[in-house]
C-alpha cells in the first residue's frame, strides 16, 4: 500500500467512525484510571481520610490499594470486550479496501 492509499483510508467515513468511537471509549477510561490510580498516593500523602479503620486492623488505604488491582482487571476485561467491536470495524475497512489495508 502506498501513501495515497493510506490517505484514502484515513479519510473514509468508516475509519473516521472507528477513530471517533475509540476516542469516546478510551478518553473516559484513561481519565478514570489516572484519577483512581493517583488518588491513593495523593490521599495518603496529604490527608488522613484513608487512615481510618475499615474493618479489624485494616485501614481504608489498604482497601483502596486492593481495589486498584480489581479496577485494573475490570478495565482490562471491559477493553477486551469492547475491542471486539473495534476489530470488526477494522475488518469492515479492510473489506472495503479489498483486503489491502493491513
């Protein structure tokens, strides 16, 4: 494929829909991840809110830290399911180009 073919693919409505769909999905997911991830060190450094006991000798800081592992797995599962739709859109773009894109 030459540069002109890539430019045509990039300008196609299906490719534009793919890019827009990915942005609509990835931007909020990334923003949520970053806020959730950096909340723990910020809250533990600059406040005492997570130092309170959640249950037994376990503080809320430990609960939050464990929740970050869960959050990471959940986001990976969500992305894996959503990527199937993105892959279908890519396949449609490839078929539209006669199987040449990629």
